[in-house]
């Protein structure tokens, strides 16, 4: 899209309207010396393509699952649809504080834990589970806008043997590095990822992607042009 001979952009960045809060020049989050953006990807998502597994509300964060007796049960993060071997990316600038092998990962299997600062300057953590490969090590610095994957999705832990339709990345937003069962020390990943999912107003058991005003206007404009 960039002509380095005349020093001009040939077309508008396809994500320009979505990232107007950064500036009108949004390539590499306005920092092309530090970051690389080969495919023009969105900022701040753990996967390039974001979709909740089976579009099911039970695969989102909160008391969204049920025990056999019908009482509500917690799901601690988001399950994003991802065939085994899908590259994963850091959602924030941060530091890898733990890489957990399958032998120690329990239900979560192979994991990566990244520490970052939240909007209030507090320590927070992004946790990636059920991985097949890890491309970082403890102590590595990682950057939100980097094109370098930190690992790949898999079926380790209790995701072992899932069919392709159900293979996924389990992703958590944690307020503490060490957590136990339940929701303690965790928060909704929607707060830190760019692509957010909300309850489908037509079906309370399903979720849909949240669309902001800018995206809606852009979609309507595209539809009208067609």
C-alpha cells in the first residue's frame, strides 16, 4: 500500500476508522520504527481471526455453565475457536512471567502467562492455555503490535482429543498471577482484547461480535456501495 519511491500511501488503511483514537496515521499504531505490520492486522487480539467457540455463551467468561444438578458453574475465560497449530499473539506489551509445560499444567495444559500494566498502572496477566507450541521463554519482552507469534494453539490439558469444531484457545485476563478455581483473581477478557463478544439479543445462549458505531457505519457504507 506504500510507495517508497514517491513516499505516499496508495490506499486508505482498512482499519483507519476503527483506530481513529490513535491518529489518522495508524500504520503500526503510529510507531513504524518499533513495530512491523505485514498483513495490516488488528491490534490487541490473541488470534488473527476471533470467534467464540460454537458462538456459545457458555464459552465466555462468568457463571455461564451448568453442573449436572443445574446449578451455575464458572468458566474462567474465553474459548476462541482455533484449529490446532493456529499462531497466537500477545494482547499487550509485557513480559513473559511463566511458561508452564503440560506435565505441570493440569487441565490447562501447556500455558504462557504474560504480565502487563492495566489502564490504572496495576499489574495484570494474560494467560493462554491448551497450547501445542511455545515460541517464548520466561523473561522475554513481548509487544502488542508485533507480527511474531508467541506460540501455537493445541489440545493439551483437558482439551485433549477435541474434534476440529471444538479446538480452541482458552484465554484469561487475570488480576493475580497465581489463581485457583472459580472466578477469583480473574476478569472478563473483553476488557483487554480488541474484538469483544456480547450476548445475542435474539438468543441468550449465543454470543455475537460487538460492533461499535464506527464499524457499523463502515459496514453500512460497504453494503450500500455493493
